[in-house]
C-alpha cells in the first residue's frame, strides 16, 4: 500500500519558499508536495506557517523567494481568482463572504455577468443554479435568495465552500474551516474531500483537531516556526510523536484540570432568569446561574441556543421574556456589561471581537480606555503603550510589535489579542464562546492554565464549547442545552463522560 501511494503522480511541488512579514520570518526554505488522490494534512502551532504556505499556493500572496510547479509547469498565480481559474481553490480561515448581498450573489461573486443579457440580470436563473450547488454539497437548508448577512457563521462558511466547489477544483485548500462547523457541517467537508480523493484530485487540509486530521488524512506534514519538521505517512501516524514534532518538546504540565473539586462560592454573579429569545437560535424560559469562582460549561448540538445565551448575558441580544442579571442587576447593553466588569469573547472572532485592519495595540486598548485614560477622557500615549505591551508580553503574543495589524496574525495570536482586551481591564466575569476554536495545542494549554488561575482568584467563567473534552476537562458544572432549553446540569464530582453529555444533547 505504501509503495502504491508513493508511485502516485506529484501534482504540485513547492521548493525553497521563503516569506517575511517585517522582521518576522513566516516561512524558511519550505519544500513540500502533494500527490494526485491525496488528502495532505498540515499541522503545527499557530504561527508555524501552515496558512502562509497554502495562501501562496492559492494566489492570496506571493513568496519572497523559491518556486512552485503545478501540473509540471511553473506556478506563479497572480491572484486567488487566477488560481481558481487554473484549478486551485482555497476556503479561508477568516470570513470570506460579503454580508450585504444574497447567497446566490456570493456563490457567483465576480462571475455574475454570465446571468446578464444587456442591462438585465436574470436573478431567477442565478438563484436556481446557486441552490443546485448548495444542494449538491449537502447544504440544502440554506436558501440561495437569502441575504448572506442574515446567516450564522456556519452557514456563511458553507456558502464559501459552495462558491469554490462550483468551479470543480483539482486542488482544494481547506484552512481551519471545520472549526466553524457543526458535526453535520464537518461531514459535508469530509465528504467533499473523500470525493475529490476518489476522483484523483488533491486536498491540503489544515486543522488543529488531532482526531480529525488523523482520521481524514493520507499523509501529514508538520511545520514549526516556518520550517518543515517532518512528514508522516498514514501508517506512521502516532499522536504523541505528532504533538512532539509540532511543539519541539513534550507537553509540560497537565492539559486540562486534574482536580475533582468542583466547588465554588455561593454568590451568583451572572444569571439568566426565565429568558426567552425568538431568533434563528432561540431560547425558551431558560434559567441558569454562574457563581463566583466557578467555571460553568455550556454545551449542546448546533442551534441548541448556547451561542445566543452568551450574547444575552453580555447584553448584546435583546430578550423577549425574562432578564439577564449581573450581580443581581439587569444588564442593559454591552457597555453596561463592561462597566460591570464582564468580558465577552465571541465565537465569530474576526467579525465580532477584532478589527482585523487595525493594529494589535488599538484592538487591545479599545477594551480598556477607561482604565488608563486620565480624567476619563485624556489618553496618555505612554499609559496606552504600557497597557498594551503588558498584555502582549503577559500573553506571549507572537508579533513584531503593537503596531502590527491583527489581520497578519495566526489564529491563536488573534485569540490572545481578544483575551488581552478583557484581561487588561481586569474583568471579573468572562463569557467565552468557543475560546479555543482554531488554535493549536500549545496555545490551548496556555488558555486553560489562564482560566484555572482566574478561577483560583475568585473570577467567574462561562465557557460555551462544542468540544465535549474541553467541557469535561475544565468545567465545575456542565449545562447541556437542547432546543433552547436546559436539559441537564452535570457536576464535576459526578465524573460525567462524553456519553453522559451526548444522551442529553440528542
């Protein structure tokens, strides 16, 4: 079997690629290839170079040096559109849809003229063709005539997938896409990848999920600090060896909490009281309490209401019945929640928690101006600099300075910037919606240790997660939601298992 795999034709080859961002070396003499009928996994810590090398292959940016060959010819794509025209498509990690236009227009973005006759646009035909493409990938629940901005993050990601797949690419790059998807959405991606492999096409699959990458990939290339460390063939896959290659060492300390003590104070600091919300992810008469010194986990299937709950408790979503309370007082809006020392990390990091086209410093300081502004309005440049630098240093954000734009950071370092915005202002209550989505095991471990430290300091954390291992590993109690209602509350002392959670989720 191994010999047969190695005899497969090489479709694309990268040789000696280098890429710098300012003083940061993103890629150092990177060489790799992909064969026909292969799913090639790329894994590594945030900032290791995975997205950078695939973005060069897909025409998003150019290398500083090195060369590529595709189908035996020199490969220098001028843009992502040029790359897709030649058979290489990429589903990016960040949001890649335009919110103010329809789903159909997003699917045929930059190609709507095919439906134009003179001054007239045949929108009916465009919508019908777009719906056929959505149905073809298994996303028939998304209606092509809808405004894209009305969709949730998962549905928008499926629209991006449909846009690329309508061009029937020979090579597909899937960059951290599954982190935004529910199990059903992930199955859509897995099925697309397997179909391409069966057709002799190729896939670069970037993921931090060790289980899915070992299950779905035929070979796995590990990057660290911009360099290729090792490539594992399928029969060589070993989780511990892969992790060691990724971080260059054994993982020190424990990953999750090791204690069985799920105790916390009696004082209730955050509460949803008989809350009902009518939305695409509704809540019905939901009551839940977060206590001082508690890590409360919230989990469930897609559309169970857990993401709505986070927004409600931060004052970002209006309730139709009931109320959200902070220290027993109703929360009016986000500004009111911030004044009451509540921080919120959104699942949709790039659109709701960060300004990507702004420097790291501006993003971190935006959450704490009232903390370092003199007299409440005069901002001292030195005070702001010290405030930002303290968070960059404390959270070990990999960057070349506070003036670096957030858009150039890896997923894990972006998330550190989000955490810095709330930790810097000394938030006593944190609402974390999928806080470790799209970040590597090293950064995850650092985030978990930070949560444990905050718990010991008497702070309260509500962690909303789609990863059952994360809930079991970190929470004092786990609230399982189903169809917008609290189905079951599990405590740490009961030693619940994934099977216990699943039986109440479904």
